[in-house]
């Protein structure tokens, strides 16, 4: 049977150490970092109605490039 701690309500400060030592020898590379390696990557959230029309990044980029070409350059 598990024993209950003598003080059931402990402060989070009780668990904090004054200093933590991180062993970089055991560190592993971030497996998610490679996904965002593209230079000048921007993430944009589309409204639902727009996302129904533009379902791929390529379709969004194609439409935006056409819009850029249509805008007169000053």
C-alpha cells in the first residue's frame, strides 16, 4: 500500500533546486527543428472560409504571387 505524504499540500517551491546542472553529453537534437529550416519561413493562420478555397501552401503562394503582379509598383 502506498503511504501518503505527511504534508499532502506541498508548496511548488519545495521541489525547486537552487541550481540545476544540465548534462549536454546526454542531449539529443530537436527532432522537430528540421521542419522549420526554410529561410524566411512565415506561418499565417487563414480564416475558415479562405482555408476551404486554398487548401495547400502552393495554392496560397500562387494566388499571392498573382496579386503581387497585379498591384502597380511605385
